[in-house]
C-alpha cells in the first residue's frame, strides 16, 4: 500500500506536518508495492496530482518501484552486479519480465564527482571557487531543502525553481546557468541520467552596458588626484610613498592593459627594458607590450610597500592575491572620489579600475591599431571577445578616417 506525504522546505510554516496538503512543497510517495519498499518523488507540488500518481502506481503491477535509498552509491560494495560507481539491484519484478533497476545516483555523489574532476583538470582557482559556490553552497542546500535526493528527480521545473532563487545580476545569472547546464551534461555523459533537465531553460536576457573608458582629460584628472590622495584611516608607509605607488599602479594598468589582479601580482623580471612580458601565446610565442619611458621610470623608482618583496612590484607575496587586490580596489574607490569625474549631464561618472584596461584598448583602436592586434595584447582567446566590447570604437576610428578625407577635400579645393 502506498501513501502520499509532503517533504516540506525548511521555511514552510507546516514543516512538522507531513500530511498537510495545501502548501507548495514537493509531494512524495512511500509504502510497499509487491513486497518492495518504495519511496520516490511524485514530481509535483499538488496533493491531488500526487494521489493520482499513487493510484497509477498501485494499478500498474509492471511499474518498477524504486528501491529504498538506504545507502549512497559510493557505499555500495562491488558484487557481480555492482560497481563502486553505479549498481544494479535484482528486483522481484523480474518475474514480470522487467529488467533489473539501476541504482539511482544521489545529487551529492554526482556533485562530488563533478567537482573532483574539475579540480583534476587544473582549472583556475577563481573558476573552482565559482563552481564550489554554485553547487556546494547553493544548489545542494537548495535541493535538500526542496526534498530532492536523487539526480533523476531534477526536471525542468525544478531547475527553473532553483534559478528563481538567484539574486545576482543578469550577467552573473547567465554564467551560473551555463555552469548548471554543464554539470548536467557531465551527468549525461557519465550515464547518471539520460537527459539534461536544464537544457530547455530559457536564456537570460543580458543587457550589455556599452564599454566606458577614460578619455585623456579624464585620465589626466585621475593622475592629478594621486598627488593629493589621502586615506583618513592612515597607512603603514609614508603618505608620499603611498601616492607614488598608487600613481605607478594607475599608469601601469593604463599603458599595459593589465587587469588589476595581474598588475598587483606583477613580477619584476617581467619588465625587460621598456618591454613588459604579458603572457605566453598558445603558439609558444611570448607577447610583450612596450611601456612609455615615464611609466618605466616610475616603476623602477617605486618605493617599497609595507612588506616589501624583491620579487614583486606591488605585492608582498603573503596570503592570497585576492586580499591584496581588495586593498587596492579600496584605494582606487577613494581616488575616484577625489577625482570626482562627471558625465555631460553633471552626474558623477561610475569609475572602476578595469576601465584602465578598457582605456588601453580603446585608445589603441582609435589610434588605428587593428582589432586583432589589440585582441592579442589583451590576451583574449578570440577576436570575437574583443569585438563584443570594443567594436563601436573600431567604427569610431572609421568615422575619424572619413572626417580626415573630407578635410583633405577642403584643402585640395583651396
């Protein structure tokens, strides 16, 4: 005999009453069928639909019940019919001509396998951290709270319900959805499930904000602000040294196109004369960018930080780079407040350190450097990535050229 019960989420007011019918928590089936214990999701939040599902199970003797999930897959000992990764369990329903049932894969087991594989592939720490956040800190607790234990219980509705809990911006949501789809594809390839339940999730609309940068007058204003910079909290080095280091970091990011993390952890040997080694291309060819003499001079005369390290320009080498980057970002927020750059309508311009990299790209494009070469300097995997952010400035360059030709007409007609 089978019965319906409710697996309440942690915040449900009726969390103690498994027989409560009218909440929106998942409904489950449990009991015995043909001498076997059954506990499985009814794949609905409606009590009436769950009752109909229960009746269909009881009226269909050939419907294969799901074995009791007494042990996770990882604890099933190998036998002639089992392996450490997935197991087959003989079923009394074999008398009906039904094949043996696969052991169902738990969500936790699938996540452990997926994350272990990601670590073994040598992915960046930042990428692994995002995977841990998405799946260990968000997806798994959500699944437990919703009453989902097995991977095959997650369908399109469940995936969309999980997405509805995200509070990130549109771009972050889009990236997170890509990670979710990738996880389920991994499960399909491993044979844990037959279909990707997240594949039909609608795309998240991302409104791309046009790339902004610092024109020359604005950049000069930021550099001027480094001469009067002051942090009311004080610091561990003389104020003039702090100002010079902040000015050097500003000039470095503007004229090299480095991201703030790469600039903070820049090693001194990478500067060879006036050429800064950026990265090793996939072809094995090193990529350098020349720096203006005044930038090289500023770096070579850089005063030491609070904990100087002869290997780096700006970093002590202690702790995680993330902490050092956060300190520099706070300094730049204060610097931008002092600079007080305004838009044409008089409101303050939203400024952030990555705009120095954008300024490097835009100024080079406006100077006539081909976009494929700018893409190479930025270290983009494809020129399409560069076009996505900076294509309008290629058009701006074309407008400049057209205007120059028109000016030439006027000169020729004199």
